[in-house]
């Protein structure tokens, strides 16, 4: 059973294609294709400047600023764990599917679980940064059919309709933050109008309508603070942050664009 696949950084030590090391199996690496390391449940692999301990599999990061044995990966079920053997440097694991989402693994942390399906492990190095990618199995989810319960039906706290126009306004409002979490600038009402105008359902969208939808989101859907002094700016900023935090505006199938 295969749990995770590690895309080895370049350059890598030439392995024997498909041979089994102490843990993991290396494949590929020829004709411009990246070399891959396949790990099954319980397999462990070190990463760092090298060489590998006791001739086992390793992820080599050829930078003099990285320890010979910088850390370790462990495949566990349908996820993986990361250990940081450094005493002074934190490592970052980026979610390649998220909008700037990441976790930090502190110095000396052992067995930190990584919840992402597609990840990039980033280490500080003398050349800037060194990195390698890790691909985990697709996460398992409950089916669409919910279990029959007894009593009153649970009401969703943020019931957003992805087919509605207010949802499109929320997506446009969150877009800069979703693309770059360090970008604190919010699109103005006019920018939202221009962003949505190419959509068939928004050809007649006006600035007044956008403000109405933002107020509706703020009060009826996201239930933000109604006592804010600068209501217009507050509603735009708070709705954008709430939509980004909840992940509603990007992960649903109703998103009209992806690029």
C-alpha cells in the first residue's frame, strides 16, 4: 500500500530505478522527469545534506546551510508526519492547493502531522530556500447522504447559496486575499462591478446592487457587528476576511473562475 510520494529535489544521487532501499522505492529521474520516492505506511525517510544513515533512503538537499540530518518524514495511514531535527530553525510546509495556507514546524518538533494532500516542505538555506514536494493520498470524506437523526434538524450557521449573486460578490471581494494572503487591499465597489460584468448574470450589476449584497452578507449571512462606525469599509473588510476564513467563497463548485 502506497501512502505518500516525495518528489525529490534536483540534483539527486542517481538511484537504481525501482529498487527498494531500507524504506521507500525510488522511481523515475530520467529524461527530464523528476525522481520520486514512494513510501508505504510506517516507512521513514531522512532529509538533509546527507549522506543517508546506514545506506537507507534519503532526500538530499545540497546546500551547505542545511544540516546533514535536518529532519525526517514518516508515512502514516493517509497522511504523513514531519520531524524537525534542527535546534534553531523552523521549517514551513505549504499547502499547494490552498491560498497561502501553511504550517510551521518548530525546532526540535517531532512527528508533526501534516493535513495537506499536496505540500511543499521549505527549509531556509544559504542559497535562499531549499524545498521538496510531498503528495499524500486523497482525503476521505463522508458521503452526501447524512445519517437519520432524532429531533430538530441542524441549521447551517453560514448557509451560502453558490448560485446567488451575493455569493459572486463575496468571491470577488475575497479574490485578492485568496490569491495573496499578504495583500491587505480590498477591491472597491467599482472594481467588483467590473470584475463580475463579464458574467451573463451580472451584465446589469450596479454599484448600488454591490453595496446591497455586501450589507446582506454582513447582516443576514455572516452576522457581523452591526454597530461599526464606518459601516461601508467595515462590512467590506469583515466580509472578505470571514469569507476567506470560512473557505466558502473558493472551495464551492459555484466559483465562476479559477485563474
